[in-house]
C-alpha cells in the first residue's frame, strides 16, 4: 500500500519535500482520509468521532496497518533503522 501511495504521489506532484520524511506524507494522508470516513460514518460531533476512532482495528492505509487502543493511541508496526556506511539498515542489538 505504501509503495502504491508513493508512486501515485510522485506521479502527481513529482517530488517530496526534502524536509518532510515520506512516512509523514503517508501518515498525513491516512489521518485525513480516516477523519473524512469517520465523520461520514459516525457523525461530526467530538464524541461521535472519538467513539468511532476508538473502534479502528487493523485498518490498512498508505502508512501501514493502524489499530487504536482504549486510550485513543495509535498502535502501529515500525522498524527502527540506523545509518551505517551511508545506508539505512534495520537496527538490531
């Protein structure tokens, strides 16, 4: 999903701002889309939106899979990387 999103984004805009890491572009897109869908599905009051957002489980978007916990915090998978010899590598201890 992320690759498709970035390919489409680059085809339309031809660049990604060097000061904005690509993961934030995809996350911002997902946040706006989730809010739009939530308001359409559950209503536009703060309580309606909150209740609907807290029910998100395993939603797949441009930035990956998203689940909201009981506190409204996003639970997402991530990989920590470090730069070694000029290349990003998965961090292992």
